[in-house]
């Protein structure tokens, strides 16, 4: 129905999608309307109005304005937070249009716009009153938080029920609506902790099921109380520093509020896209300024519904923004910037990375000093950005430490994903610096690295380490788990003792300060005196003397905070005795405690699978084992040794001086139908031969060029191309001579294309665009794409993109992903789709470390066709283990997939494998029993059938017994000597 001039068009429910493009917002709006959340529906001229119930004390004011020209349209306005983004329809505006479509008769016709409605005449007159109301609402919110903390502090959490937790969650929403952002976030954290405890859910490591993590709880309570006290003073008239305004209450900063920052020279070292719990998409770049060493951040923050149709913020990876100009928002490092001029963009080169190193903090001690200075401000964010010079990672147990040239170590988080990404970034490179965030994990000063500056064969590089969710961290360690981690990390006995005292105080807060007695505090005070913390001990002993438990709370929190800072100092940098460590050959910047023994690859694999050994200790054992083998054995048995990605560096070093022998072995690996890793090892061997020099150098170079030009495998071509670049650089007469210039020039074009595609892969809003970028990266076949592909595999929201990234990583020969794929396949009962991806990827890679789990999956009957194809792709490496499995479980030979896997292997190899078994069992009583199985397996090829049948006849002709004679007869049938029965 058309509308009269100055009126609102009547629409039906079926027309809603014509006006509300976002299906998600329409769904939310429908739920709001159906839930009775709209009040005071009214219509005035061409406008619709209502109040919408929200989480705050006051409802949102919502309006829709209808216009006919140039086409029928509704424009929404609302007083909810989404109004900041000038969107046509938030969920409240969508609900208002649903109401108009379904029940227009429920709208009262008004003679004027309702007071306070968006766009109404009374809006301007009510500004002063609204400001006063906002101040009152903030004061009320702060008072409610103070009451909540006081009640919990006095009585503890034992009596907290589900209804009280729901009240906390609603309070958090109301606090957010009233711009109390920090109180809102911490109240939500508190509710989440209590809800997990009530549900008996999984807690932090070391805590019993259903137990409240005391340290995490006490940290939140302390933050809530200190923030509430600060805001009470502010609301009473004490002004807030601009940084505290941004952190505690937030503000829409005008251009005039921001400070100009000019002549910046910025390098982006991390880029992330993440979605917050309240449905906002944040795209963020992190920069370091090459002139000052300061850290900056550019952010794009949008509601999810708006992010879908907004051009995403771009990444500046691989570029230097020279002479950039911006304004900075008030806040803490990294300072948020709004660019006015991006300056002159140039490619990121060695000179810029040298400048990064020059501006980095000189050692671990400087990074800890920066953290301590930052933490003096109790309202500062948990993390502070740093770039710090480090040359070694020390792997001790499950945790890594970053070590400077003085031997001082800063802890890294206990995070398997981080370990994997660091391994990918540091392989074949020397660590120079780490860039990231320093904070406190429980009480351990910890660096969350985002990027590393490394020196590889081709010079300095900036490699991403971890960039999805810049400050994403796990929960703090609790109790005995923290103590064990602190001991493992090398923390002093004093630090461990103080950590135990602080945790007992946290437990006291959980149970409530009403029960705090001298019997509990005196032993803790004595331990504090042993640590020479006399003032803190006196403050602790004074607490039970106060008759009112509520009066104990402020000093208790003050003591708890002071002990945290003391603990940070005590548990700071630890000293690493380099004389007792051993470098990891595969990762020259990683060291481990020197092992007392050398384990076989099988034993290493067993311990790795059991979680009893990290990848770096495993690499040391692999290197020792393979280095101890004589070169003749390595040449004669290139399979399966060359198919083990962890052995590649050792093999290359061993074969480099062997010249012609090395070339012959490499040629065999490249020409035999085998898995990709064996061929990649062959390229590394050829590179080592050339770099070593001697008569074989020219032939090895020619083979590398042949691989680069003619190999069908993109990963093989990429590795050969990199090998030739390394050779050209190594043989250049001068570091800055024409040889190096030529290498840099041809690499610059490829790297530019890689960076361009990587940006699209990381930031494109649609799955299709990201898949196209991923496909192009894969086809480009450049190893510089590996970090971007890993980021997509770990962090992309679309499963299809993650799947294709896995295949691309396998195609480029990323052996660092093998253990990840093995874990995915091992978890096939929990996630069948991920396991299927892993099976394909392991087959593409052909790394022998993945074979055992593939065989286990095959024995389980999991996706037999897919798994058999993956096993077959390994080539001769898989033959002996596959026959071992079938021999141990003969029923598997009945599966067509098993025989098909053998059928697609080299017939001579199949024959040799089976004949070798027959010869080894000659004279054994069970050979006749196994003969039918050998014949069945050999029947996949005519050649192998003849060879195996002949070997069986020779081995069993003179053997006694009916079984032996029957086996001989069957073998003769296979040869055609005796006709087969019909």
C-alpha cells in the first residue's frame, strides 16, 4: 500500500527483507518483538517510534524515518551503542519495523515526536538533563560493583547460586551501557569464573574439576575494587587522566582531542582479525616506529553485521611507511593511530630490519624493567608491547624461554600452538629479536611473541609468529601447577615461596574474610618475614584484629597487589647455563639441556606421542642418531631416512662432502616414485654439495636448475629456487655486489606478490576471495607464503579455507606441520572432517613420521580409500610398514584398498620386500602358513607374483609336512606350472 505524503508506507511481513538486508539483524529484531521488548509504539507523520528494553535501567529510544524518494526506504536511529556506526538497522530498529509490518494498529498516532526520541524536536533540549542522568547512572553502577565486591569479599563464594550469577551478567551489561567499560569486562570475567565453578567445568591446569581458580578470582576481585575506588573519586570531582578515561570509561575522541604524530617510519609486525564476545569485529595492525622505537596500533572496530559490508582495513605487511602522519588516541602503548598520510611506502628491506634491531630493547632485563614500570599503574592494560634482542630460545619441558646474550631468560607461554609457529619461523634461521607483548602469566613474567626478526641464508627477515588475537592467552596456572611450572622455568625458591603465600591469600578471599583469623595469617606473616617483607607481614597480621570483616577488604587487596609486584621481581629473568645446553641442529637458535643418551627414532616417536618430549629435544636425538650412521649406510638406505623431515639438515651436512656419492643418492630420491619429503631432502643435499665445493659442484647445480625448471611439484620447484638463491648469495664476491643485487631483485618481485596475496588471504571479507588468494599463493610456489598459509590454517573462520590451507602447506613441503596433522588424524573419533584433511595432507607430504598414524587409521578401517591413497603416496617408504601391518593382521588383506595400495607401488619393490621376508624365514615352521598371504599380496603385479612364487618353491620344496607341500603347489599354480582349479 502506498503512503500519503508525510505518512508511513504500510508493508507486509514478506517485504521486510527488502528493507533490512542483514538477515541476522532481522532475526534478532523478530526475536525482540516476539519477546515483548518494545514499548510505547507511536507514529508521527513519516516517523515511527518506540522504547526498547535493554540491559540498562533506561530503555533505548528507537525511531524509523520513511521516505519515498528516490525509492521507498526506512532509515533507523537508536540510542543503543550501534548508533555510533551510523547503520540503517540495529536489532532494535529492525524490531520496530517488524512491529509496523505485523501490527500497525498497535501504533498510537501522536501529534509530535516523543520527548527524547532520536531526531525528535525535544532531543536538543534534553541534552543537559541526559548528561546529569548519565552521571547518576555511572555512580549507581560503581556503587553496585562496590556492594558486590564487598559482599563476596566478606562471605566468600560458597553461597553464590545461579540466580546471583545471572544478576552479575545483567549488571555487566548495564555497566557497559553506562560506559563503565572496565568494570563491565571484569564483572563478566567474575561471572564466567563462578559459572564454570557452578557447572563443574574444566578449570585451569592443576585445579580439580569444579574448583574455583583462586588466583584468577582474586585478580578479578582486586581489579574490580581498585577500579571502583578510582571511579568513586572521579565522580566526586577528581579528574581522570586521558589514558584512564580511555581504559576505564571509554570516550568517542574527537580529532581535537588527539595528539598529532608526524614523520613516523613504521613497520607492521603483526596483523589480526578477531571477533569479540559482544559481536564486534576488530582488525588491527601493530607497528614499530623505526625512529623512536615506540609501538603503535591501527584498528578498525565494527559490529559484525556492519563488518560484512564494509571494506576491511588493509595490512601493510612487507612495507615501510616512511614519513607517515597520524593523530594518536589517549591511551597506553601501543598507541592507537588514525592516519592522515601514509607517507612514502617502500618495500621492507634489510636496512629497515637493522633499524628494528637498533630500536629494540637491548636485553631481557630491559624488557622486565619496562613491564615493572608499566605495572606501577594499576589501571594499565595487562600487557605492554616490546621488541627485545634475543639470540636463543631455551626449551625446557613444555615451556620455552627467550634468552639474551647475557644468558638471562624471559618465559614464553605454555602454548603448543605457539611452539609450532615458532618452530616454523626459526627453522633454518638465526634468531635476532622477538616483538610482542610482555605481561604476567599467573606470576611468571611472560613474553607473548607476535613476530621474530631472524637471519636466514638470504639475510634478515621479519617472520610472523602468532597474530590471531594479539593478546590471546590461556587461563593462569593454579596451585601446584604454577609451582611446577615455576620450578621448571627456573624460578628461585624465594619466588616459589612467595607464590605459595599469595595463593593462600587468594584462597582466603574465596572462602571470605569473615573467616580470616590469626591462626591463618600468622604462619603466612612468618613466611613473609623470612622473605624480608616486614611491612607486608605487619599489614597481614593486623587484618584479623579488625572486628568488621568489611573493613579488612581494602588493605587485603592492597597487600595482595603489593605481593604481586614483589613476586614479579623475584620470578623475573632466570639465568641459563649455556655450558650445560646443546644447540638443536635443525633450529640453530634453539637450545636444550644436553641429553645424557641418544635415542632411536622409534623411541623418540613413542615419547613424543606420549607428550614426554618436546620437538627440540627430539630433533637433537634425531641428529645424533643419523650423524652416527656411516655415510655408506645413508647412501644404501636412503629410504626411509630421507623421508624423515627432522633428519633433513643432518643428512645434508653429512652428504655435502661426499660429492658424486651424494649426487647419486639425490638422483635416486628424485627419480623413484616416493613421498615429497624424500625429494625435498634430495634438494637440500644438492645444495650442500654445491656449497661445499669440489668437482661435483657443477653437476649438482645443473640438477638443481633442472628441478627448478621442470619439476611438476610446486614445493620442489620452490625449494630448488631458494637453494639456487642461497648458492648465488654464498658465491657473491661482495655482500653488496651485483650477485646479491640480482638475487634481491628477482626475489623482490615474488615477495611483493606473496605479500599482496597474503594480505587478501588475511583480511578479505568473503570466503571466496580468501580461497582465490590461497589458490594463487599455492600456485605461486614460493616458500615465503608459508607463514600466511599457516595463519589461514590456524585462524580462518571458514572450514573450507582452513582445509585448502592444509593442502597448500603440504604441497609446499612444510614439514613443521607433520605433528599437527598427526594429532588431527589421531583425533578422528572426535572430529572426522579434520582427520580427513589430515590424512590427505600427510599423504601429500610423505613424511615418514605420519606413516604410523596412517597405518593405525587404516587398521581401524577409517576412510580406507583415502588412507590407502595417502599410504601409497609415500612410495617405497610405506611398503615395509604396510606389509608388517598386514602380516600382523591378515584379515586386512581381504580389503580391496590394501591390495590397491600395493598395486600402485613399484612392482620390483613389492617383489623385493616379499622375497626378503621369505628368505629371512627359510627353515621357519610358520613359513608355509604365511605363504598364502605372501602370494595374495604378490598377486597385484605379474612380476612380483613370479618372483614370490619362485622364492616360495625354492624355500619349501624340501620342507616336510602337508602345509609346505600345499604352499608349493599354490606357488606353482601362480607360476602356471600347475593349472589353476576352476
